[in-house]
C-alpha cells in the first residue's frame, strides 16, 4: 500500500497569504495524484487531477505540482472561502489511498 | 447535470448487512470508473472500493471478503453490499465518479451514514 503523508497537519495563515501544502508518497505514483478540498458538512471537491491540472471551475489561485513521490498544492492568495481541509489521493497503484489531510485555518 | 444520490445507510447491529445505493444521472454509469469512499466521524477520507468501466473491481483490505461493489445499468445505480459489519465501519459513505482515465473524482454524492452499533 502506498502511504501518503501530508504536511503540515495544520497551517495557520491570514487571508491574502500564500499557502503551500505538501503530500509525499512512500513510493512513486508518477503523476497519478489528485487534491481535494473539504469544508464541514460537505462532500470533498476536486481541485487538481493528475498532479497539476485544475478541475473545471477551480480558480487559478490553486495550483498543483510534482511527480513521483513529492507533490505540492499551492494557493497563491488565500480567500476566506479557502479555509478548509485538503486531502491528496493517489491512483498510481492499488489500493488507492488518501493522505490524512491538512487543515488550513485562519490565523 | 451530473448528479449522484446515495441511500441505504442506517443503524445496523454488529455482524449485520447493508446495501448502499448510489443513483446516477446526467451521464452513462457504465462508461466511468465509480468508487465508494468513506469517512468516519471526525476523521479523514478512506478509499473503499472501485468498479471500472469493464467491470473490474477492487477493494480496500478492510473490506475484502465482506463487501461487493456492483452496478445496475438499467437502473443507473451503483451499489455497495456490506456484510459482517463492525463498529469500525461506522462512517459516511460517498459514491464518486472518476475523471476518465485520470487521477481524481470529479463528482461526489452527499453521502449516506452507516452506524454499526448494538
């Protein structure tokens, strides 16, 4: 099983600041990685697919990068609605797995 | 408009069974990879099971031998049948549709809650 480790667990930032979230895989998943945002009481929302492609309707302030074992989700300038939990997920090999999540909270 | 609506959750005793349903609309169910994902209360997301367009199925280790994913094309419905349920299966169960051939679930239902308790 490919374990995905997200860091940090919690990121405390102010609106307008840049957020950088990390997801590391124990072994290579090539570019088969996605990022999701989840707000309380809501289903997850796809932000990035295949490591660096923004999903439909996702603002340009969200960007993904990386391949192999190291991946990054960046939010260039945090908006109030961006404070949420973010998960990475791999489909490089079975079983598919999720990271444990990074909470982006208001400082 | 693509829509996924789960149902079938509820309270079940340990050792019991449950069949979850996910009604799909706005797309051809059989043409997409479909997945069940669960989330225990206050916890993160866990992949449960996937069925591909060709009917191939995959299961997370905790669910192997205790669950079956299937789909009824005529009813445009995805199912997850779960047996020998345990307290640790308590979670909100989501169905999700994959971006074709890509890493990412682009559509999610609202979830159905399964509670395993005596």
